[in-house]
């Protein structure tokens, strides 16, 4: 490509020919939106258009776009120590300080952090660590992972096998063995379903008993299911799930890749229900997407299994970029912004205002449900409100209409099967999004639903 500033048509042509995108299909790149600049909650494209970033790019730009503090943190670290190995016997100050900062803001029983480069790698690390833990306890048969339908945990092989959205699996099977799924708590009460929190947790217990507790290593759950449609659990669910895991000797992995670092109005989301997990997987919001970083947080009990291991049973899990100094320096600066600007607390307050605005959309006949927690929300689309008959295909039209009006949002990622087989529109604006922009999001969404419904 010419080193001079290329034209938009040339960029799009080279994009089509040279770049394989996530969730790739060439038809979707005939007129690709090529982003050139971000400011706060807004994104600008090469053709001069401006969009409200209603999804924090990909659920991750928590502090908003264009934060010079984060660019400066990266530049300063690169000037002194851009990269060094963090393998046993080596370390660096940003990794040490960030691990301490995360543990001090996580759950009371949190003890230590292992760093990765992203969410899927974090969940792979969580699965391996759960198996490692049980082998250290003299129970090598405990290898199975229970996940939930509509859950998303990444698309590397084991993470894809825990992910229960069929579209991500269809062309990449067979799945890794020893992964099984159960229903989640559904996003709204259906006639006769009783307490869906208790019932969904009891479904996990039934699966543990069916598989045999001596074969199950862990249950993995997003505190709020994200890509599967922003499914917020009832308050009974996670306390009951924690009790079931304890009673059967099964670890609880909280996938907080989306919900961590203030997204739901708390640093980490299981605090809403006073529940502590054994392992937390995180990514996205730890650097607000400015550099790739993720990790797992280990409880005291799990961490002690690593600390007490003899040399021939050491934790032989590794990655070249674990504890990357520059990424960790940006993570530290990002946490500093979140704290100085009170973004965790702001997420709770502004999230309630966003949800209240979205509730007004129930006046539209195509809106079957509105739900959310903090700056994480969804609008479920239906053809009939009384029966909540799904409206397949409507979501894609709404996304297009919203885009034409200057709002980026996302449709539920490939969920199938009742009772939530319809389209859901997912929102996760940056935590610093101004209130007038949140109001504009609601306005555009209402207009887009009405236009798409015809």
C-alpha cells in the first residue's frame, strides 16, 4: 500500500483482500466503517461520520476513548522497559503493582493474579487451574466443566466448548470433551417457572449429580450473561449456586471478562449478591481495551495449592506475554482513572438512568423485555408482547437503522432455542458516557425499532 494517506476506497479494497476479521464474512466488508478517532463515548470514521459507541467498542472501553493518560503510561513504560519475561525467577514492577491493585479491589478472599492477554486465554487458564487444583488435592478425576446455555467464554478450543452459542461452534467441531451445559436463569418469568433463580441453580446440582461430583472440576458462569443477551440473574441464583458448589466440592469460576472493573456498578459483579468465587477470569475493562491484557484471580485456597506444590507438581502453565510490563502499566493507569473519576459508582447511578430510559420503550409493541445492571443493558424484541413470541430477524434491522442514525449497538450473539430465542439488542456504553448521550441512545433506539418494524 502507498505510504501516503490512502483513499477510503483503497483502504476498503485492501481490507477486503488482505485482512481476515473476527466473525469474518466478505459480504460484510463491502462498505466497512473504518474508524480513525475516538473521543469519550464517540467514534469517528474515515468517511467523516460520527457514532455513539453504545457497546464500548466490544464491551471493553470502560473509561472511554482518547484518554491521553493511558497513551502516556504506555509510552513512558516502553521508554524504560517495554517487555521482559515474567517467568518464575523474573518479574517487573508494573506487573507486581497491578496484581496487588486488582487483588485489593476484588473479593475479600482473593489472593493472587496470573496475567494473560485476553478473555479466552483467561478462561483457558481458569479451566487448567481448576484441574490443577483437584490434582493437587489427590482427585485427578475431577476434570469436567459445567457452563450455561447462552453463555459466552471465548472461542479458543476449550473456551469455545464452554461457550453455548451454537454459531461459534458449527464450523469448528468437534468440541473438547468433558464440557456440559445447563440452562441459565431466564431473563423474565415465564408462567409456572417459579423462582427461576433457585430452579436454574438446582439444574446445576442435577448435572453435578448426573455426571458425578467426583468428575466435576468447576462451574463457570458470567455474573451477568453478556453476549448471550444481557441476562441478569435473580438475587437467589448465585447464593444458591455457591452453596451447591461447596456442598459437592466443585469450584466456582466467575467469568468477569465483561462485568469486571466497574461495568455493573461494582468493581466485580458477584458482590451484588455477596458471593465469592474460587477463580475470577478478567480482561477487557482492565485496560479499557487500550492494550491486550487479561488474567485470573485466585482465591486463597486455590492459590495455596500452587504455593504448597512440590517441584515435580509445579504450576506448568505459561505464556510469553504474561505480566507484560507495558500492558500492566496501562492497567494501573486505567484503574487510577476509574478511581479518580468515581466510575464504578457512576456506573451504578447512570446505569439506573439508562435502564429507566429504556423502560419507556416498552410502549413499543415490539419490545418484550428491558433488563440491565449498571452500564450493561438489553432490549428483547418480540412480535407479540403478551406471548413474548420471538421476532427473529428484527434485531439485525434495528441494528442497521440505529447505525444509520449514529448509534453502534449489538444484537445477541447467535442464541437459539426457547424461551429466549428471539433477538435482543445489547448496550454497554463507556462508564463515563454523559447523561445527554445516554438519553440520545434511548431516543435513537426507539426510532430504530419503530422504523425496522415498518
